[in-house]
C-alpha cells in the first residue's frame, strides 16, 4: 500500500496547489476525490494487486472494459481521503506509463465545471466508453490527469453486475 499511498499523496498535494492557484470561478478544491486509478502491465499483475489489497477492502468488483480487466476496491479506510482504488490492466498495445494514472473526482453537475474548463487554459476533453462518459483534464507541470464523474465508479460496477445477472436469468452467460 506504500507505493499507492506515496504517489497518491504527491498527486493530491499537486492538485491542491493547482486548485488554489486557479481563478476560474470554480471551486476545484472542493471536489471530492472518488477513486485513484492505477495501471498495471497485465492480468497476472492485476491478480497480485488484488491479493495484496483484498484484506483492506469491504467490497470490490472486477470487470472487463476495452479488452482489459479493471478492478475496483472499496477500502475499509480511505487512502488520503480516497475511498476507492481502481487497478487497471493496460489496454492491449498501449505504452502508457504504469503506476498512478489519474484521480477521479465526484462532480454531480458537470455543466458549471465544463464552463470553467472552457475558460481556462488546461487541456481537457469529454471522454467516453460504452458504459459512461466523463471529463478529463490535465494539470500542472507533469500534466497529471484528473477525471470528473457525475457518478461513482462503483455505480458502473453495479450496472455491469446487474447486466450480467439479467443475462444469466435469460439463460445466456455471455
């Protein structure tokens, strides 16, 4: 947990410093961190992380998105105020760096956030996959990624499990 904790602590310090320096008329520093995303090279490494984190979690979910496994861990005790760790296998063919990838912040109304981002100078974009959409922004000298969701990542896991349950009830496991 040390490597998660130290990288996350550094990220959150950089986030707070960046947020305090902003004059967008938007309270970035008031957004609640929801999850921290951590990239691993392959499914085997994700399994090892799962085993190392299991005793620290109350609940979890593993799903497949974009041909890679993603695991969510609801921590018994939030790590630096972040209640969920998301461990993601690299997408096939990706050369993204491993380790802390992003922090997702809960933002129930993304319209004012989007207006603030449009007026700012940070790189940002609306992103999506088949399950949901979100806003991503890159900030600071290291261009760290912050994601903004109007839902939690556990909501997505719950949707995936509900859909799987419906398929099973219909007699199809796929």
